[in-house]
C-alpha cells in the first residue's frame, strides 16, 4: 500500500472510532438533545436555554406549509417540508421559528456540552 492510502485508512478508522465513542456515551464532553416544536405565525424559541455547539432543524416531512427559521428578530431561512438545516449556535434559545400559516412541526437534534 502507498503511504497516502495507509494514512487515509488510518484517519477513516479514527473517525469511525470517535463517532462510535460519542454515540455509545463514552465521550462525556458531547451530549445529544432532540425534540419538536409546533410553530405558529408568531416567532417561537426552539427550546429552553441549553448550551450546544450546533443544531440540525428539519421541517417535518408531513407538514403542508413551509417553516421560517432564524433569530428572534428575523426568521429568514425557509424550509420546505422535509428540508433540514444545520445551524452553528452556542445555545438552543437563540434559534426561532415561525410559519406563514397553520401550525407545522419543526424537528431538531443538537450536539451539546
């Protein structure tokens, strides 16, 4: 094997091992937080204060209307049903969502501290 292939395979094995240790709970520095938010036409905070590194938000595939995601002041990112977005943020309470009409559901999972 070439030196580059060996390095690449070693890095790949390391990434898989680190991922498995996080999933199995062996890495105490990272926790997962998941939930849903039923939105409305008023901007609503995603969740109570929870320190995180990032959050993945998804407009539930069963929604019939789009969801807008952003800050408290402006929800400008439009998610169609089934679409998802990863947001780097320090806290879940910094992410807000709203809907143009109805009460669609926003699913989320965050990697936290």
